[in-house]
């Protein structure tokens, strides 16, 4: 990101700029924590990096591609193949099994299920140590297990970038440690770059670097 600004209610009397000239570089294999108080602009920042929202001005390059002038179709393609998302609420589909939930990004890309998708989903569930529960409905799993399914789903397309928005925020300390350790393992073993938004200072200190968002400004 270079000189990224973002304002809401543009042109109205209540126009508010929430990001003020953000410069951020996340290198391949880097694990970066993003911290800051509620309302500081963290979620807006993450939405822009995740191509869910557009900057008002500035430059945003994802995997070497400048995104600002892309149309919605191009942004969807780039996001679907290069960015994985893990949220505080896991957003799993309760009517489906762990295996089927992990297969969803693959199904969305190909349009129909096949054996290769099931094999890939099984491989990911094995990585997050959930193979014994692969055929369980996700609403029968614990909160920590559900979040690990969400991590596996985020990795289905093998994205080079993973965005994690408070992924441990709803978990007890043991489950939070398990999910963070899993993300660190993915980062180390697969070279996945991770932007990790958190309020947990102890976890942030174990990342490669920490960025503070304060009133819409980014401070290393």
C-alpha cells in the first residue's frame, strides 16, 4: 500500500476520512500483527487489503498487480486465487460437514465437486489435526475446532496471502494458542504471508513485526 486514503460519506457534510496516507509492505512469508483500539481503522485497512473495499486514493499492489483500476470481475478473480480470510466469527455453513466446508472455495472456483477437491480438503483437515471430525457437522465441533476448519478453508486455494481478523477473539486461551500456533506453522512451512489483526499483545509479540493503527495512521 502506498499513500492509501479512505473516506466515508464523501461529498456530504459528515464526510470522514478514516485512513490517512497508509504505507504498508507485507513481504512473502512475513507474519505481521496489526493492533489498535476499536474504531482506529483496522477493519477498513483489512477490507482494502482483502479487496472487499476500494481505497479513495493511493496505490495497492497484490502479488505484483496494481488493483486500483481493476473492475469488480478482476478483483474477484485476484481475491479468490490469492487471498484467504479467517474472521473472528468463522462463518462456517452449519448444515455441512467439516470436509464440505473446506471444499467450498474449491467448489466456487470449479463449479462442481470432484474427488480431487475432497482429497485437497482432507489433506488440509489433516494439517489442522481434524481428520477424525472430517465427516462431522461443524456445529457439533468446539469453537477452537470450528476456527481450525475456517483456517483450513482459507488455505484451500493455497493463497500466498492470508488475512486474519481477530481469529482468536472468541476463543479461550488454550484454543487461541492452538489457532495461533497453526497460523505460525502455515506461515513457516508454506511461506504464506499473514496479516494478523489482534488485541492480544502476547500473541502480537510473537509475530515478525507489529503495526499499530492509531486514528487512521499506521505506526511501526
